[in-house]
C-alpha cells in the first residue's frame, strides 16, 4: 500500500518513519523543505517529493497514485488540504489543527466514499478517543475535562517554553477564542484566560489556561460541562497575554517608517528561533483527561494520565511520539479496514469502536507509551 505523508516536520517525520517500519507500506514524504526531506530519507526507505503544497494542483499531484494520505501540514493549510484530498477520493488521516469546522466536508467525504479521520494527534486526538469510548460506556456523561501540554525539561528565561509542533499553530492557540460547554451551552472566552495552578505527578506545578481545544467534541459528546486547558510553566500565559494585548500577534497591517507590515510576522521572526528545540533537547508531554457520569445508577469518574518523555534512543520528541504515533496507528487501522466509517470522522468515533481502542493501546505499549487509567465512584 502506498501512503503519502504531507509534511515532514517534527511530527510528520515521526509518522513517516513509523509507517515505513512496515515492509508492506511504501511511504513518500512531501515537504517544501529539502533539508527535512534529506534528513528523513537518509536513514530509511522513505521516498520524498520536494514541492510547495500551497501551489495550485500540488496536493492533487502528489496524492494521485497513493492509497492513503496522512496530513501533517500547519493548521493554516489544514482545511483546504483536507478538502483537496477528499475531492480526489483518497482516504486520509489528518493531524493538522485548523479553526474551521471539519464537518463542513462531511457530505463531500460521503459522496466520494472517503474515510477522513481528522484531529488525530494527542490533543485533539487521544483525548477524543478516550472521550468517545467512555461516553459510549456511560449511561450519562456529566463532565469532560482535559489538561494537556508539551514542555522542555530545562526551563530557560524568558519564555520557559519550546514549540514541540508548528510554532505558528501555537500562536493560533493563544489568539483564537476558547469555546467550551457550560450548563449544556457553548461559552466563548479569551484564550489564555482563567489560569489555575495544578500539580502533576512526575512533573510538578504547572499552569492551565483556556484554549480552543474541544473542536468536534462540542458536537459529538453530549455532556453539560466540557473544557480543555493548555499546560505551561507558571508565568508563560501572562507573558503571552501581554504580547497579544499589545498587538504583537495581530495580522492587521500597520505602518512603520513608511512600510506596511503585519506585527505577527515580525513577532514570529523574532521568537520562533528562541522557541526551537535544540538537537537532542529533552522535553515531555503531559495530559490528564477526566470524565464523570452515571453507570448502573452509580456516579463514577474515569481519570487518565499520560506522561511521555523524549526518546533518547531514537531522538524522537515526546510530542512527535504521542501525536505522530497516534496518527500512524490509526492510519494502519484505516489502511487495514479495521476502521472504515465514511465521512468526516473525529477521533471520538475511533474510541467508540472497541477493536480500534484495544489495538491503539496494544500499539502504544510496543512504543513504550503509557496511559494510566483510574476508575472511582463519587
């Protein structure tokens, strides 16, 4: 089976390598950055295509002869790339997190007989899979909460943060209004708001703040309270709020010495190098998911805890592992027919299928990714 991976960055590269480990899969990585492609293909059987996917006809061209597409492009390209792949009639597993509603493409995907798994990373992704499974098992779901973040082990002033996925997508998290559910209704609040301090086992104290992470869960999960918060070292959110409120994240043109520029472009140029992980720099991904509800007349709580660290042996970041391997495992499920639902399929649909969930845990174990489950009565 021929699989094309769109995007060869930290996460896309990890996905391509993991898929290429299967002798029955022929993997081609596609990216504009020839350096990324050269590094990726030097020590593997992966083929590569160097092209700008934003160019007219590029997506259609590189996916024309493949059996399955994996999209790991930046969020600002995600929705349009997904639409083009579906239009071409190709099954796709997508990790790009975009602001648009993917269900806008549901009718098209069904018309084209396409399985399109979206948001298939760690968050959104794994947390949705958990939510879908528990929601199916409960008689009534009352609450869903997710705390998640990826952070460097070494805290360095001034940001105490390194971007473990596309930096421009990080800034989108800090500017996009956060939507969540309170008393059964959608509530919108600013990103970076309602900061709380929480202690996490094996990590210590982190701050949690509102971001727009629910995405499809607001439509697919029937629960009166749902929220997702991003995790950072204490103090980061306030610093980012200062940047945002001062206009440094704005994409509106402003005039400086006769030149019209977008502040976000200057900000990105200045801070992205500071946010770049160094070679071999250790980082970790931490996530806690809580679901509460009723089962057989009893109130219960399901808690899941994930703490994954940089793999020094393979030099793979934890975010690439938890995001990328979730995607590559589900891609295999689609390729093998284990998951075959047509239309737009958020990860919670994967969680509803017990064979898919059991397969995911089995494959996680092979890759030394540990997801701890605790069930208690309230």
